[in-house]
C-alpha cells in the first residue's frame, strides 16, 4: 500500500472527477490520499471531499501563495476551524503552510514579512494542538526550518523537498519527513535523485502534489493521485530496493509523522 501524503484533490484541473480519481488511486494500491487546504475559502471543500472519498484525509492551512490576499482574521477563523476539526478523525495535519521565495512578487520585502507572519502564526496553531505541519519550502528551506525550530510544532513533512543533504538532515533532526514526488522520475533532476537514492528510507514519504509535478510518463499532462504508485516504484529503482519494501516503509513513515492518520487507518 502507498500513501499520497500531498494531493490537491479538490483542484479545478480535475474537472469534478475527484472522487473517481481517488477510487482509481485505491485500485492502484493507494490506501490514503492527504488533501491539504490552501486558503480559508477551501477549508470546507477539502473536509467534505475527504469524507466523501473512502481513502482520503485532510489538513487545514493557508498556503504562502494565498498569503497576499489573506487577512489576520483568517488566522482566527483557522484556529477555530482546527479546534472544531479535532473531533474529526479525517483531519490529520496543519497545511499547506510555509514560505515561497521563488515567485518574484512573494520575494518583495513586505510580502516576505507577511509570509513569515502567517507561517509563524500557523506553526503556533500546530504547536498548540499538537499537530504535524505540511510545509511548502520552495527556495526557502533554511528560513522555514528556522521558524519551525523557534516555534516548535510536533514534526511534519517538508513537501517537494529539493535542498542539500545538510538541510535534509536538519529537517530530519527536527522530526520531519521529506516528501518526494514526480520530480525524481526525470533524469535531469540530479540532486533530487541523489537525495532520494541516498537519504535514509526512514526519512522519506511519497507524494504527487497532483495536479502538479507530474511524473515523466504523464508530463506535461495533469498529475493524479494514482501516480504515487509509479513514483514509489521509481524511488525503489533509484535505491535498488524492492517496491513492496519501499511501499511499506514510506507508509509507516507517513503514519509515524501523522499520528492522527495512523489512528484513522487503524479504525
């Protein structure tokens, strides 16, 4: 069994076929799909979708790309939504949150400051409710890690990790797993492939980030959660290991870093 630890199953690119795609993923051996929210406006959507699909769970968070139009009241709303969701077994994490310094507009001083404020406040929510975080770390691995260390949530996942071995170890030391997806299927992605091949398997989880980051056999098409199985097999190939063993290990890693997910799947 595989777990897709990061899939935007509510995305408009799926054309209303989200439930069918979740079922297709289950047929491919994907026992669970974690759906992170990106904005206050889709909190209810991801929650409903996670309950309608038999193999889905969700997180709540404000993505850095949505920070420009976010207001402080959204954080009040989020804290209240998280408090209510603690009674929902399908709610498993805070996310997607983080920093993005790849997009030029988000790298301007005022917007960097606003991103940091929203990240820290959401890390505090995660800490206060003892929840893991699903972190967006694009061009911001060190900065996100600094705030994680200062605020102190109970672990999480560095989504779409593409840092150095030193940065990887720093996240591992902070109680994080590292998310690997379709990028590792491209031969030109040398650093990601080295990381995927050489990092301890105990530190790795697999993801699709669907509809984005499609693997080589789908690119430039729309990625789907069913592809996590092929991504996992590609990971196993890079490591010279059997897919079954990598599936079991990465599934266990996901359950370890998201205890509420473990409880949900054991129910």
